[in-house]
C-alpha cells in the first residue's frame, strides 16, 4: 500500500529531464515526490549498478585530481549534500564535486554516458540550490561544469536566470500539489519508468532499464 510522505520531497534527478524538455510525464515524479519510496512496488531493475559505480567513481577521481592539480580546494559527493526546504517541497541532491579557487566555486557533475542537455539543467539546479542552501558558497561566484569522458561543458556564472527559477518553481509547485500532475504515457518514457501498472494503469509496454535508487543518476543519464 503506497504511503504518503509527511511532506513533498524532490530529488534533483527526478526533475532535470522534465525541465529540459526531455521527458513530459510529470506524474511519475509527482508520485515519487508524494509517496514514500519503500511503500510501493517498482519495476525490476536490470541496471548494472556495480559497473556504473566503478566507471563513475573512476571519472570522478580523475576529475578531482585535475581540479587539485589546478589549485582548487575540492569537495566531493556527500560533502556537497543539498537539502533545500522550499515553500512547497524539499529539494535534495548531491553534486559530484565542488571546486573552490579565488572567488569562484565550480559545481561539477561527471557523466559516463551520452551527452544530454538535461545534464546541464541538473548542474543549473545544483547552482541555484547551493546558493540558497549552503553558506560556504555565499561569497563565491558559482559556475557549473558537466564532465564527460572526452570533453567538458562549461556553464558560466549568471546562467541561473529568473526564467529558469520561475520554471523550476512552477514544476516544484505542480509536483508538490495535492492535485496529481499530468500523465503523459509513451513507449519511450514508460520504458524507463519505475512505476508499476499497480499504481499507473496508463503504463504502455514493458520496462527496459529501470533504476530508482535516488543516489544514482536518472537511468538514461549515466
Ligand atoms: S508508467 Fe508511463 S504514464 Fe505511468 S507514470 Fe510512468 S511514464 Fe507516466
């Protein structure tokens, strides 16, 4: 039996693809935001967690070394946890790495898979949330970076615009509303969605690769 959370909770990788326009079914994230993750059935996973951890950790450590060689003070993983309580929900996530140098803080996520615009959106959300949540960075200018195995995508300071904040706020309000968000079933999205037909009768087709451990990236983002 699905159990309601005491208050809405949103993990950042549940929203970056929606904000980037790569996914459209907000109901999946609304359900996760409002119901305890251990209270409902999920589609079985064939995601290779061990392989992902190994490759991700290797790229993260290589990136840390590079930042340290360039003179940055570096924080990684759980040193960077965000728990930003907003008006409607808690927004939570863990940037892979934050590097400090001079008056600049670089917020980094490393990705071992195919590049995608939603990766930059994920880092933009981290930049927005860190500025509000973590006083360690209040005197720094925040930049972002997505690090892939063969190139980086840099996100300049000032990229968190009023328009971006407004879109994120609107999405957070829809995901934390008592009124369920819109379902947009499609073979492409349902194939990667962990919600079973028990909770979503509109599911189309069979799941392909599903993993909803919130400490992992969205399945298509590795
Ligand atoms: S199964 Fe499909 S329609 Fe249902 S929540 Fe997931 S993506 Fe949306």
